[in-house]
C-alpha cells in the first residue's frame, strides 16, 4: 500500500468519525431542543439529505470537470462547518442549517470518493478497493461512536461538536496528502442498464432501515433511560460489525456475498421483532444494530461493485444514481419512522423495520448475483 493511498484511508477514517458523531448525536441535540420525533426525522432526514439528493445525480457532470484532489479535503472542511453550527445551535433552525451543510459534505465524500476509487482501480482489484475503503469508513464510524458517546457523556454535547470541528480540519489536511496524478477515465465493456438497476433496487430497503434507526434510536434511548455513553457503545458494536465484514470481504472476495447478506438479513429481521417486544432492552438493540451493520456493509460493497462494471463516466454516473437512492431512503425513512414512533410507539416502528428487512430478503433470494 503506497503512502498516498494510506493518506486516503486515514482521511476517510477521520471524516467518517466526524460524520458518525453528527449522525449519532444530532438527534439527541434536537430532542434536547424540544423537537418531536417527527421533527427530528425531518431534520436528520429531509434537511440533511435534500442537498445530497440534488447533487448526487450530477456526480459525473461535476467530478469530470474539477480537479480530483479537491472533493475529499472539501468534504472534511464542510463537516467542520456543520459541527461548528451544531456547537452554536440554540434552536432547531441552526440544527437544520448544520444538516444542510452536512448534506453537501457527504456528497463530496461519498459519491465523489467512490467514483475516484472506481476509476483508479480496474476489474478484479476494484472489489478489494471498495472493501478496504468501506472498512476505513466503518472504522471511522466506529471511532466516531466511541468519541460521540464518551465525550457527550463526560463533557456534554457542546464539547463533542467543538472537538469534531478540530477532527474534521485534521481530516481535511490529511486528505491533501492524497494526490491523484490525473482524472483520465477509460471506458470498459457495455452492460445492460436494466441489469445494473437491480442491485440498486435491492439496496433500498437496507438504507430505509439504516436511516430510520440512525434517526429515531439515539433520542428514544436517551429519553428512556440509557445514557449517551450506552448509546455510544451500541453504535460502537454496530460500526465494529460494519468494519469487520468489510475487511473480511477484502480478503475473501465476492464468492460468498449472497449467503452472507441473506443470513445476516434474516437475523436482523428477527432481532427487530425481538426488540419490538422489549423496547428498552440494551441487548435487543445491540442485536439489531450489529446485524444491521453486517447487512448494510455487504449490500454497499456489492452494489458499488455491480454499478461500477461499465467503467469511466458511465460508472461515475451510476454511482451517483446509487447514492441518490441512498439519499432518498434517508429522506423518506427518518420522517416516516419518527411519525410511527410519535403515533404508535417503538414496537410498531420496529415491526415496520422488520417488514422492510423481510422485503429485502425476498428480493435478494430472487436475484442472481454476477459480480
């Protein structure tokens, strides 16, 4: 692994830690400012992702017209701005502003970063590159969970957001050490767009469940007896599962992805049903978050590999489409989950998530994987 690539992975880890801390603790900040669960879903769903959904379809148009050494450092600096706004926030309007900035930051980090990797690595090396990149992101989310829970518990939310400003600036500086010689893209073989649309459709239920869990669980758990530190521990194991399976796939290859995805998804669905019976159980939520992490990470890597098969600008366009659907899931999931939680309680909300997982399992059983 060359030094430049190490800088890419280090920057991805630090930026992901910043993103993770914001995802985990901005719902807590919102409910502390008297937001309802529905309000929180709108803030962390619609407000955060509207800019992302607007920009992601234009990934190919934007990234092919800019210097590729720009997007990743810019994403980290925008995360610093987002955390600064959360540090200053004393009302929900400022929270919304922070989430809007975060949406732009995530655009420069996810579809742009994934497009760069898809272009730098060819064919069989691409699956391994995506797996290592996903492992670095998951490691950052794990670090962010630890920092978010511990700093918020011992020093308060304000101190957490202030520390994330510093971490994000460091991430931006690290990214500047990742140098790309050029942004020339090469076209590869033609593949049916209909074939490539299937993995994107299969991914949607997972991101609906993921966005819903990120939006409603932290605030609900803190208001129902768990400390910020305990919430951090839950998300630590969630991210540990994501990092572990990504690293495992980077070593084992693509041959067993379908079996892993279906197996983890079945256990995820059962865990959601179990948690719906014991809505304040730490253990039940631990199972949900661990198997959610496994399922989403496998799905993420598989889908990126599938949509990047064409190569060149077509791959960049399809990565943008994939990230657009992720953004739409994050727009729709949190407000719906918040509404269900406000209106019917956590049991019904978790049962709805279990139904979404069952749909994902059914779709994956019908799909033939050709990676």
